[in-house]
C-alpha cells in the first residue's frame, strides 16, 4: 500500500509529513503492573513534561479516582494542579481528562462537569466526548463466565449532543473516542449536520487484551477508514491492552496518514517501560517511516486549533 505522506526531512517539515504522538500516561493501570505509572498530580506533570520534550504533543491522564463509580463524578482539582505545572513549561501542549464509566442514571452535566470546568479555565484545549454506549471490562483469558463492568457504559444521543454542544460553546476541541463502529457512525452524523466542533480528533480504539471493538489488524483499520475517510477528519489509533508498535498497528496507521497514541494506560507488552520510553519508540518508528513527530504547533495546525494563550 502506498503511503499518503511525503518524505519528511526535519522538524521544519510541513504538517502533512508530521505524525501526532499522544501519550496516555496512566489510565487505570496500577503500579503493581508497572512501577513507573504516575499517579499523583506532581508525578503526572513531570511525566507529561518529559514526554512533551521527547515528541508527544497531546497528553491524556486519569487521577486516582475509580473509573467505575456509582456517582460518576470526578474531581477537577487534581487536573488543575497537574495541568497548570505542565502548561507553565509547555503552554501549547494539548491535554484532556477522562470520563467516569459504568455509572447509571447520572446526568451528563454532572459526569462531564470537571471537563467543562477545565475548558472554562482555558486549560488543556481539549475535551473528551464518548459518543455511544458499550460493555467494558472483559479481559481476554479472563474468568469463565466472563466478568466485566457491572453495567453498560452508557452515553445516549442526548448525552452526545450535550458534550459536542458544550465543547463548541467553550471553544475547545473534542477528543472523540471510537470504541466500536457505532460510535464513529454517530460522530459522522454530527459531522454531516455541521455540528461537530472545530478541532475534532477521532481516536480509533482497538481491543487487545480488553475485549471490545475491532481487532488491531489491517482489516480492522480499513473497516474504520472506509467509514471515516470521506469526512477528512484527522484520526489516530490506540491499542488498549497491547503493544501498538510491536503489533504493527502504529505502522499501518502512519502508512495510511493517521496518528498514534502510546502510554502506560494502554500498554500490555513486555517489560515495564516508562512513558518516555514508549514515546521514544514511537519517534523511532516515525523516523523510520520517513516522517517526523508533530510539534505542538504542527499538531494545532493539523487539528485546526488556535495557539494557546500566554503561559499561565
């Protein structure tokens, strides 16, 4: 298959030769799995700063709050502590938080409140939109019968409308999670209606040891791209519970003009690498394929996001 990119020469190459690296620094991964996972705001800030200096231009983090919670509400303050430190050093890096899963009958206004508050404060530049519902938590090789989350991770069409509309109102760019094809078809319906906020970035999540979505194969990627490509929306790939580089998924995405996400939230390969080491592996692959890691300025240009205001 022919690459859709030109051959990049150096960091001054045009955005078309640039590959965005996003780093998801922790997620729900405990230190019992990898001792390098940052959990406290100060650790998260230090990790994101280091990853930005090695080539990541977008970062995503969780805090030490459970993903599956009956309240569905996350605190905004740990994000503020970490993000203000990051943005003092790298004011143009793009940041976005998580959204609690598994809570039922909790208003989206409450579940999404911390995301809205971060955007109101002008922190991070991105929101998170999960435009659909899915069963989460099944693990390959897990118990029989399978055990996952207690309830479906539910985001109705009304919830989706709220998240997109508030993102646009707040002047932020949505990081749009695609856990299965229905999520993408919903996103594209919003796009065709002209209701997708500026700066939208589509994240194609593939299942590794986590049993959901499409497998990290060329056929899986091409199935998503058949739906996505007429829109012209920028997109990236992530492999939840795997190794995005060793699996070949990262190379397939770069070859097709996409971008990649790495980090200890997703990683389930050999050893206990640091986030910086995972970013370095991505950089090495990008260079090998004749491209360059996207700078923060190029990333904002690719997504159509204005530059950040003066440093905090």
